[in-house]
């Protein structure tokens, strides 16, 4: 049966038959309207929602502002001039993809006196079309990253390039898990969270140690 004709609770139960219950499922709601987000919350009990564009997220968040136990995750490329607003609106930012952005967020979070959870976005494989640290750059920047006092740097996030085999996906996700472990052992950071896995690769991500998966089409059907 096509996902779009399945109701959202059945869809989520089906996914939880495939993955451990302690995996945090983030419903990616780009192009999904506020009414459908509300239904996902009411019928399926999901509380974690991810958006990749601030301008799209704001009116939906406004319409859902009566639901005070939602947790909003920013997962898209973040431009420096939107950093303050994203800090105000989102509890998690998964897509911090360079040092100067991280330092700006740190300064702002300190000034605003707020705590936010952060993932560092890393490229598991070379990919000119994606944002994120390369593994080498991340090692170079780690001493500066460790200086963040206000932001809570919780883990790594990755997006794999398209077209990989199952084995290649597992190898790429596992390299990010190993990177998080090695960095945690050799710095003051505790990178316990791994935000990896989307509709096309979440099973490989979970088998490679993902703690958070970000699902859009697997829950809501195909986007345009
Ligand atoms: C769109 C998006 C997702 C969800 O993708 P699906 O293939 O629809 O599951 C996950 N992460 C990021 C960063 C995205 O932009």
C-alpha cells in the first residue's frame, strides 16, 4: 500500500516494527501543512518535527503554538543572518556545517542566555553538492569547537549522497559513528547523538548506530 494512503499512526507503527523504540524519530514536515502536523501529533503522538527552511517553518509554528510540548529541529542549511531567529524558534539545530556559523551561534546563545542542542554536520564522503565539515576539517577545528560553553554539542549529523549500495551506506554511516567515538575519546566533547538516516536509508543508518532518524516521505508520501 502506498504510504500516502496509509494513516499516519499505522505508518509509524510499521516503522517502529523495524527499528528499536529508543531511536528518536523526527518527522520532517517540509511541504506538510500545519493541520497534518497537528494530526501527526494527535493521532501518532509524535512530538519531534524537523524543518529545513525558516520562512516555511514560522507560519506553521505559529498555527501550532498551542501545542507546548512539541520539539522543533532545524535540519537545513543555515545562513548566518538567520542564526538568531533559528535559535529563538528551534530547540535543536542538526545542520551546523562550519566553524564560523558555530561560533556565531555560540555568541548569540550566550547573549540570549538560552541552551540549545547542536549537531555538527559532517560529510561522510566527498560531495560537492552538500554542506558540512569534511572529516579532516573537523579534526582541524576541534580545539575551537571545544571552546563552546553555551551550546550543547550533542553529536554528528550526516546526509549521504544518492546512489549508494546498501553496503556503501553502511560503510559511510559507520565511519561517522567511528568518528564520533574517536572525537569523544580525544576531546572534551561527548558526541553521543548520531542524526543520520532519511526515508531511503534509515535501516542502514540504524544498523550503523543512528540515534535520531529524519523521515519525510516515509511518513507523508512523496513531495513534489
Ligand atoms: C528532506 C530532508 C529529510 C527527509 O527526507 P526524506 O527523504 O523525505 O525522508 C531529512 N533530512 C534533511 C536534512 C532533509 O532536508
